[in-house]
């Protein structure tokens, strides 16, 4: 039997396509349930990126970059950090110290804390996922040097 | 507003970096980065004012009180370092990423990396939390590796890579040191560490922690046997990056050394119990001589400057190893003075590279007539390196010599003066090549553009101005040393 490339194996294609949405869904669960249970932005970001990396491994880098252009990944990297920092700056405008979540909600400091952690973790998640995918693009996109 | 200055000092560059990534437009990014560096300079000067008034300016993040939360603590010493870093950034950044490998349309990546490096260095200097120091050190180092790799030829990539390896080892050593201190005290806050270490100071863990931290910092500072990354990195990086790094990165590492020795562990423990000066003094003296001697034999202007940096770092650590208020003040004032001189000289190298196409000393023949303004800038800054009166170099040497004489360390005084003679040799070599040899046939007579000359001359003229007006530098350095050594703040 001639060796086939990974892109042609039917089982891999079907299974990975089936798993893909669930990986992303699990990442979102870890992200947003991280406030109450184990998890958080970093883990969620890695899981989210793992879904895309799986897609890239099975369908090839070109297909993956068609679905998720490198420029988007670059934007995501910056956006996450800005979201994190933006929350801090917001709390400064609300007459608190940088990243003082207590002032984010007028009525209760607990809600303020919750709100702060929620957005900050989302920022972490976006940046981590983007950087992970970016690293994959960086390595997978290298041509062989003779 | 002004109560947020400590946070804004670091936030401005660190948050503008991702913003550059989003904006991408070359002019827009450039203007924005320039505005940020100028803004940071203003903030650092304001912080200096505040610190001199109240002693220590404290900013608690998220309003969590220390030692629970992370705090920024600015006293005179780190305010001085903040001023140095942001001043140099504001002066050199207008040149931008010319003469580097940055492709057209990707300049925004240069500005992003520069702002991260800048913000990281400010962060190391400003924070009052040792783990935070490590994090910011990594931010600035990672950005530094990128910046160095942007140099004109492929050797820049190799230089960046070897700095990456060595720099990572250095950061790891520092982290191990911090980890051991944390294990012994259960705190990461600098002020809190100092208090809690009192009881456990003479344990082996703390001694080992000190050793790890000092080796890690010494790698970043390029103290003599650990300096091998420096010449290549400075030689092959783009001129603006060399100017910025030589004037700031090692200065911040020196600040860390001061902080660890004087604030965290205490001079009594470090110098009297551990006798750290027994190691540091010979290494500093060796750096002064080996660095200068190596500089004399270089054939490349930028590499000459890099070796001379190693010698100058020797002067700074020598001031520290004298273990006195005068010695520390001499080291601190030399941070500022050396930043002016060496930043200016590396920008001169940038002018030469732009017009001559190389920085080999042979190619600089007849530069005095080909590029008179550039050449005279080199001469003035070079006189500063020797320590001629009327330049900042003299102020540093004077402070260092009087600190040595104060302790009747005659041998050290003589060695300082002898090593200045070596500086005379390598500066004279440049002057001879530029003014006393004929320009090669067909060499172009064209001065560097104002964009290069203005920042160069700002630094050079400042190095003369602060040679006369010593109150704002030496005065502040003495106040900083006084506060650092436990005098009333």
C-alpha cells in the first residue's frame, strides 16, 4: 500500500472535523467557568489554540490560514493585552488604582471583582490562543533550508 | 492624575506596544511611539520631584495593600534610573529603524518591540516586588533579542541568539535566587523582604540565594568574566538599538545590584559578613583594564565602543565595591554620565554607518573633513570617555577617585587614573584616523542628515553641559546613595 499523506486519510479528516467544534466549546467552558471552578484564561487559550492546530495538522497550513488569516492572529495577540490593560485603565477612570476591580461596579464590590476578573481573563485567553497559533504558524510556515 | 504616575510610567509604553500592532501605519506608529517616550520622560521627571519631596512614592496595584499586593515604590535612586532610561529613549527613538533589516511596511514591529523593551526596563526599575522584577526583565530581554536580530547583516541573528542563551541563563539564576528568598521569607515585596530577612540572614539558603541573584544580575550587567555576549550584541545591532541598550540595559542591571545589596540584604551582611568586595573589587579593576586594552586593539568602531562599555561598567561596580556612600554615589552618577557619552558615541557610529557604509576604523580615514560635525561629536564624547575636565566623564572619575581617597585606597586611585590613560589611547587612535590621515580616493564628502545629527549632538552637548552643572546629577546621585544606604529618606 503506498504511503498516503496525513491530509488524505479519511478517518482523520472526519474525526478531526467532528472533534473540532467540541474542542473550541470546551475551551469556552474552561474560559467562562474559570470564575467558579478550575480553569481560566491561560488554559482556555491553549485549548482553543489546540483545536486550530489540530485542524492545521490534518488539513494543512494553507487551509488553516484560509480560515484564520495570520493578520487576525496578530490582531488577537494585541487585542487581548489591550483588553487586560483597558480594564485596568477603566478602573483608573472610575477613581480607583490600576486594576482595582472594586470600583468597576457601583453597587457591590463583589460584582466589581467578578466583572474585572471576567474581562481580564478573557484578555488572557485571547492573547494566549493567538500567540499559540502564531507560534504554530511561525514553525509550520518555515521552508526547509538546504 | 499625578497619583497614577508610577503606574502610567510603565503602562504607557507597554500598552502602546500592542496598539502599534493594531495601527500598523508607519507614520502614525512613529508619532505615537515618540509621544509615548516624551510623555514617559515627563512622568519620570515628575516622579523624581515627588520622590525627592516625600522620600518614597508608593503605588499599590488594585488597591491591595503590600505585602499582599504588588506595589511600585519610587525613591530617588530608581527615579534617577527612570529618568535616564526615558531620556535616552526619547532622544534616540526619532531616528527609528533606519539602517536595519526591517522591511518596508513592517516598521510597526520595530516600534512595538522597542516600546516593550523600554517599558520592561522601566518596569524593572520602578517595581517594589522582586518577582515583578523578573517578569519585567524577561519582557525587556525578549524584546531586546528581537531588536538586536534586526541588525544589518546575518551576524546580528547569531549575536541575538547567543545573547538569548546567555541572557536566559542569567534570568534563570536571578529567578532561582528570588525563589530561595521567597522560600525563606514567604514574601516577594522588597521592603518586606528586607525586614523578614533580618532573622534568617546567616542561613546557607540566603547566602546561596544571594550568590544566584548576583551571578544572574552580573550576566545582565556584563561584569567582566560574564561579558561575552555584549561585544557581539552591541556591534551587530542597529545603531539606534546599540545606543539605547548601551545607555539603559546595563544601567538597569546595575540598579538591580544596588537594590539587592543595599535594600534587600543590607550592606553590612554583603560586605562585612560575605565580603563580597573581595570578589567585586578585583573583577571591577580587571574589567577596567581588560575592557580598555581590548578596545585599543579593535578594528571596528562599534566593537571598540562595546569593549569600552565593559571597562566603564568596571568603574560602576568599583564604586559599588568601595562600600561607602561616596562610592555608591560615584556609581550612580556614572550611570547617567556614561549613558550620555556612550549613547552619543553609538549614534555617531550610526552616522558613520549611514554615510560610509561600514564602521571599520580603516574606513573612517579622513572623517574629520568628510563629515566634520559627526567627527567633532565623536571627539567631544571621546574626551568624556577619557575624563577630561569640563565633560561628564570628569565628574564621574572625580567622584570615584574622591570615594577611593576617602578610604585611603591609594592603589585603587592609581589604577583608576592609569586605566583612564588606556581610554586616551583608544580615543586618540580614532582621532588620528579621522583627522591625521587622508580620506580614501573617491570618498564621498557628505554629512549625516539632521535626523541623525540632532539626537547625536543633543547627547554630546548634554555631556558637556552636565560636566559643568553637576548639582542636578551628582547632587541627586549623592541624595540617592544617602537614601539607599539607610540615611533618612
